[in-house]
């Protein structure tokens, strides 16, 4: 069996991809990996501990926070604090960004945006959940980092990744030089390279959308769903519908098998539901690096102007030809 390559070894090996970096990004990715292992431990025994159910608090999204949302958020923030490589953490679970004060952190050059626990509605029913993270270099050169350092376009990302706590726990990330996937080997407590140079198939036969919102979908989306459902063996239709309710799990499946994930505008989410800074931008960076496509139905996610921390966007993401097909219907009908 080929030798095991751990995430730590891989990061160091790839270090020379960044001649200017003096190891800070490597240490930052290590810190995220450590927190992921702690969250994984809790996710795997959620039913045995008092961490199922609601925390009894509402976040700025208006969502009822789960205990695991809060636990995961605390783990990532404390790992990033003690690692000393980032000066700001912007989290789904915090109304404002968290400034990491401290002699070392305040001069750190990285910003981390994070969805600590994605797919919270799946926690209590033992279905896959995830974590999504995005890393930016701070733009301000001195003094305290500010909100402007967080509200950067997706094209400015230095790195992005996700963790999926599923049948196995995987960490998948990019630093702009392709996408690599690591599977946690619990027997040694290490993420090991299992999916090198991940590429999403440019075609797919799986579409992933919450059809419960059908009535309020844009006309172009309705037309696309009908296109997916038409019998046409030459184009392998009807396609298969799969919707897990965790963006990370739905997109990871499509990354492996090909497919499209759509969360369009709906009546309850007129700007889309998913958050640009810590869900859409990182996933768009990863999918583009794997050869896929990510837009809001009209324009590239990574180029959207970021004006607020919890800003939402519609998202059409996955196999390039599937996204192009629904975009053509969006421009024709919407
Ligand atoms: P989060 O749990 O971080 O708030 O994200 C949930 C998101 C995303 O993971 C998923 O694709 C989507 O919400 C599901 O939304 P619906 O339940 O409205 O389909
Ligand atoms: Mn949430
Ligand atoms: Mn989420
Ligand atoms: Mn979340």
C-alpha cells in the first residue's frame, strides 16, 4: 500500500508552492484540521452526550442554534485563537466578526470566515453535516484589522475548504492549485490524503434542490427541473434527484459523481438562503478549482461584491455543463 501522506506532511510538501509564505498558512490549515478532529469527535457521539438539540439561542440569521452549532463555533474560534495565525474570525454564529486580540494574533496576516456546522437541521437525525471555511489575507497594513478586511470578493481567497462528517470524515481544500481530499484515520488521528487532485465531472445526472419551494422558484429554474425530468435516454434523462439538506454533503456528492446543487431565490429567501462569505464563496472557489462552475444564475459567485458579513446569494454550483444549461434557461425565462 502506498505510504500514507498526512495533511500535515502534504501542507509542508506544498509549502514551496508559496515562496513568500513562511509557514503561517500551513499552521493556519493545521489549526483548522485540529478543530475539525475535535468537532468530529463530538459529532460522532452526539447521541451519547448532551449536545443534541437546541442551545436555546437565536443567531443573527434568525435560526435557532443547535448545541453543536455553538460547540463547533467555540472549537474553531479557540483553535484559531491559540494558533495565532489569524486576526479576525467571521462566523455564521456570531453577529459581528470576532477580533482575535493578543500580541501575536493582532499582527497575524490572515482572516478566516467560517460556517462551523453546516446542515444543522440534520444533527438530531444523524445525517451528514459539515464545516466550511475560507481564508483571506488581510488588506490593511497596520493597526487593527477591520470589517473591510473581511468583506473581500471571493476571488481574493487564499484558501478554502470543507469538512464532511459523514460515513467517514473528510477534509477537502484548495489553495488555488487544485483540490485535494483527506480522510480522517481515527486509528492514528490523522487526515490522510485519499483523493488527490479532485475533479468534478463536467457532466452529471444528479440535481439537488429543495423542490418544496417549487412554486416560488424563478421560471428558469422551473424550466430546468422539467428538463431534468423529461425522458430522453440519449442525454441520460430523467436525472436523479438527491437532496440531503447539508450544502457540504450535497456538493461533496456532486464533486465525486457529478451533479448540480441549486439554492435559488424563493419567497422566504428573496436574495437566496445561503451566505456568500462563508458558504457560497468558499464552495465556489473549491468547485472552480475542481473544474466546475458556480454562479448566482447570472454571474460568477466569486466576483460578486461583498457588502455585508451575512449577505445571502442564490447559488447554482457543480458540473460545468449542468450549470451552463440552467443559466441558459435563466436568461431565456427569468
Ligand atoms: P446551516 O446549517 O449552516 O445554517 O446551513 C444550512 C443550509 C445548507 O447547509 C443547506 O443546503 C440548506 O441550508 C438547506 O436549506 P433548506 O432546509 O431551506 O432546504
Ligand atoms: Mn445555520
Ligand atoms: Mn451552512
Ligand atoms: Mn451553519
